[in-house]
C-alpha cells in the first residue's frame, strides 16, 4: 500500500481483495500462513516468488547507508508484493499482523505456464503499483506533515475499515515509528498529529492500535493540499 494524492485506486484494490479471499490458490501456487514478526524475505535474497496478501499486514523496509530505516510500503489484503530488482528482492519484508499469503513461483509466471487469470491479475497489480508509487512520491513532496498523516489514515480506512454505526473503525497494527518512517516524518510529529485530530473530533482512539473515524469528511479535508 502506498499513500497517494487520491484514493481512486482503493475501490479496485478492495474488490480484488474481496475476490481473492474467496479463491483457492491457483495451480503452481502455495497458500502460506505467517505469524507476526516472521520474515518472508530479506533484501538481496533470490526472488523465487511474488506474493499475494489475503489477510494481515506486511511491512517492506530498507536500511539506508546512514543506518536509518525507511519503510517502503505496507502490504494489505489485495496487494501483491515481492516484485524483484532483477533476480533479487530489493527490500526486507516482515509480518506486522498475522498474514495469509499466496506465493506464486516466478518461473511459472515468466514462462507463461501458469493460470492465465492469475497472470492477468498480477500484471494489473504491477501496473497499479507503479502508478501508486509515483503518486506516493508526489504526495511526499507536496503535502504537509499533518496532511500526510491524515492521508495515511484515510488510505487505511478505505482499504480495511468497517462501518460502526455512522462511523468507520479500523486497526493500525503498525507502530507510530513505522508510520513516521513511511511518511518521512518524526515519531513526535505523527503522535502530535494524532492528538490534533482527536482534539478536533475527527478521530477517536479506542486503543493505540484501533482508530474510530468520527468525521470522514473532516478527515478528507485534513488530507488535502490547498494548491
């Protein structure tokens, strides 16, 4: 998942996630369960598979030359991760919320021997990822710190939120440090923005990891740039 300047791709990804939940793994693919804290792969590992996320949340990270960590993306239900750089993975990938994954063997996909429907789904996912990544970089450059945090919450809500009366609730299994490293902010800035959104009556925190959106229109307004 990337945070973009709009949420136009969210419905398509959500539909794909819903359909994926109903489908068994295709031939030449494996369904796997991964506990929180386990790794799917490390940077530099040979990329033998790409992965579809059925449930849970994954975190893709890199450690920069100065030792700082950068969260590249989060893998949510409906996302496909593990597209390689050449033959190797270019990030680490670990599980932040117990996940059910479908592993597709690259050799099958590249030779065209796999299921045609799976091929097409993965192709569309790759094209969506490229577009979302480009939009994410623009968002990081154009939006203020508070707009970035509001956009992040809006994106998670649109992807994983559930209605609760007139409100929407969703889980945030990633830490505030994860969010900061993803948005290019400090942990203090992320926490301060959460506090502001709470004081303004836009969100409520049932627990540090459970968000209740009280005013979706206000959250949308808080996420948008003025230009």
